[in-house]
C-alpha cells in the first residue's frame, strides 16, 4: 500500500529528528497495528495481553527503532518490526505461563471489554476460517499486510483487476459469514 502523503511527510520529519512528527506518525499507525495484532495473537497470549496493549508494545519498539529505517518499503519494514515484537511477546507469555500457575494480566482493560474484544476476534477468525483460501489470502495481503493491489496480484499470480474483483468478493463473503 502506498504511504499517504501526510504519513510520508511525518515519516520524513520523524527521521530528521522531529519528535512531534514521530508521535503523530506512531499514533496514525496505532489502529492498523491493533487490528494486525488482533488477527495474529494466539489465544494463549490474548488471555494475558489485549491486542491494544500488544499494539502499544509494538509502537514502543517502533519508536526506539525508527531511526534505523534506511528507506525502501516502509510498510514491509514496519510489519517486520511488528512481527519480531509480537514473537517476543509470545515467547515472554509462554515463559510466564511456565513460571506462574495462575495467569497474570498485563491489560488495563475491564474484564467485560476484554471479553467483548476476545469474542469479536474469535468471530472474525472463525469467519475468516470458513472462507475459501483465495479469499483469506487476498484479505490477509490487502488488509493486514496492507500491500498494494499490484503487489497482491504478483504474490497471488493474478492480474490487478482479478485481485480487485477477488477482494470485493472476499469482503462480501466475510460480511455474510459474520452475519451468520
């Protein structure tokens, strides 16, 4: 996915040392990272950590590592950092589980909010699991990996127009599955 002009401006300013631009950039990335983390967090980690808290951990890592971005595909770099941080959180959670018999929560959300989020995530994963493999793949690449249509087309071995149509059909099928 192409970086919007305002995000590109903030990225450039942040790389030049502008702390305010860095904060705005990271805040702009937050909603995407929450969705991304929610889609990838295993249940064992979700029991200990809310997706919003996982996204915050990823944002903190991005804040520390942003100056190491050397150009190129920002989204690819961003999600590589996010994948690595999520893997660390999973490993840390597994280590805690081995050390402590009762679960500890890192989340500051209420139990009812956490339950609602967990139920929504389960419904979404379940609905995605019932979709055809091509539908799941195009949704993953477009929504979670945020690849441009051309990149998705290349990854899936299809034309850009075929990917657009497949994506539209996949979203329609996902909506129907969620309504069940």
